[in-house]
């Protein structure tokens, strides 16, 4: 026969606290995975068309470093200067 002690309460409380922290971390990880990921132009420049952000504006186009060393996005003659971040566009799945 097992005798329940006060130490069992402490162990159970610690296990439940650890489970709560795990559950919170898991939920946050799932949420973060669903969020679009903005990439800093300081980290790297995109290969191909992307969504660019700078000065509170966004533009879908091609990002490059211009002759003056500024990161610029261009799309059909429209320029977005001083781009700071970019992300890959998420394309919708095609219906069959």
C-alpha cells in the first residue's frame, strides 16, 4: 500500500507547472509558425519577386541594391525606396 505524502503534492504541483509552460510555448510556437515572416534586408536580399516594406508602405516587386547603396523595390515603374524588410508572397492553393 502506498502512503501519500506532502512531497507528492510538491512533485505534482511542479509537474503541472511544467506542463502549463510547455502548453503555452507550444501554443505560441503554433501561432508564430502561422505568421508571415518579415526578413531584414540587412540579413539578406530576396531571390525574385517579393513583398517589400519601407517607410510604412508595401510593394510587390523586385528588390535590389541601387548604385547609391540604397535598397529599392521596383514594380512596373513604381519605386519603393529605402526598403527595410521583405517576405515571400504566399500564393493561394489552386482549386482542382
